[in-house]
């Protein structure tokens, strides 16, 4: 049996403005952008975490959540902090990210997304729930999502 050779081409560089001819009329629905939201929940790196909910996104177009991570710059000595991302008040995770003093300082811990679709005008919030935080400092939360423009 003979094998058939199939020519392939893989785009391995970003598409730049010069790569698109004037008047190409690319539809807005074919443009997708990856965005990163990083929040300190309104605290400095040397502030102790406190229970806080913060609205971080009300998208004008639909988007898809790609990842959610959280960390403390210092996990302290008796720490128990949960981090969650919610869409219209409902968690998008299988379980909140729980960071205790047993975790490593300055390391992002990932949550598992169960809901990834966000519609236009949905309200996305970060929630940090602190049970104890002796010696803990500086939360950071990251959300990565893709948006597709509709025009």
C-alpha cells in the first residue's frame, strides 16, 4: 500500500496589519482576542486578605473563559482562603480554589472551570472568602478569556 503525501502549511507567526490587504473586508465575527484580567482585589501586596467580592467583567459581546488562577504572595501561618469566579452569581468552577498556609508563596493555583460560556452583559465577579489569614499577604487572581466581536 502506498502512502500519500499531503502538503500542509502551519501559520506560526502572528497575523499583522501588513499581512491583510486594504479592503479585505474581514468579518468582525472572525476576530477573536485573548484577554487577561488580573486583580489584587483592591489590596496591596503587603495587605492581609479580607473577604471581598469584585465585579471584574461585564462583556459587550459573548466570551469564553479559558482559565482561572489565584495566589497569595505570602500564605502565612494559619491561612484558609477560597477564591471563586462567578457568572451572574453562580460559580463557574467545580470548587473554589482553596489556599492554606501549606501552599507555596507566590505560586498561582488553578481552578477547574465547569462553565465557560459568558454572554453579553453577564456579570463576572471574583470572590475571595477568608476563614483565617494569620500572616497571609497579597492576593492575586487571574482570569483568561477569549472574545469574538460581532460587529
